[in-house]
C-alpha cells in the first residue's frame, strides 16, 4: 500500500479506505472459510419416514393460502431411497459421500479446499467464501496493476487563457480554423 500512496498520490483517507477494505474482505473470507469447513453439512440420520414400516414419507400437497376451507388436503405418499452403506433412509436430494462416509441433505459436492461436504447447512457459507475470494483476487490484481504501472495522478487542468475560455478551447478554435494543416 505504501507503493500506492507514493506513486499514485493517494491521500491519507484513501489509504485508510484501502486498508479497511482489505481487512474487511480478509476477515469475511476467513470467517466463511472456517464456517464452511467446520459446519456440519446436514446429515440425513435424523430423517425418519412417517410410516417407518413401509418406509414412506408423507408429502403435503395443499395449495396453502389459496386452498378453500372445504377442500381436503391431498395426501401423497412417496418412498425415499435407502442407503445401503449408512443403513438409513435418504430423503430426496440427499446423497452419500464416499469420502465423508455419510449421507448429506441437499449435497452439492465434496469440496477438496475445505475438506468437507457442501450441503444444506453450509452452502451459504460456501457461496460467500468464494465470493470474498473473488473480490480479494480482483482487488489484489487491481492494486498490483496500479503499483506495477506506476500511473501518476492525472495532471491538473491547464490554466485559463487571456482571451477567455480555457487553453483546451483555444486549441480547439485553432484546430477548427485549420491552423494545424500543412504540418
């Protein structure tokens, strides 16, 4: 950051903003990484079918608020899969992870970076973890590019001429009259 302040002419407020932004992104990245890694992704061991003898779950198919008072809720029974490895019923969208050796509710994948499955309970932390990793990478690239090019701050505008108007407008008037032709 000292390079940014020396070469780019950033003031104290801008440097403090960049430091605070970098610290905030780093803390968010580390927090979401730890929560992704150490939060239980969601086990299907506690999910038991309502009718355990047949292994069927009951699905509520009512229309919610649109249902009339005299309409009976439709009862739909479905049979989930049974995991042979875990010896438990698997609700819909749960899968067995061979690395963790357990069934995970709404399993997305087993993440090699965190060493944990990404499931129903840690998916939000995982998305934020990658979001802050991307923000940190893009801002680091921006800081590196600014420091590597050593781009100085833009020059101040030219002073006004005695004819009225700025030097830029005077140059434009000369160019409009064709004073630059023949060079």
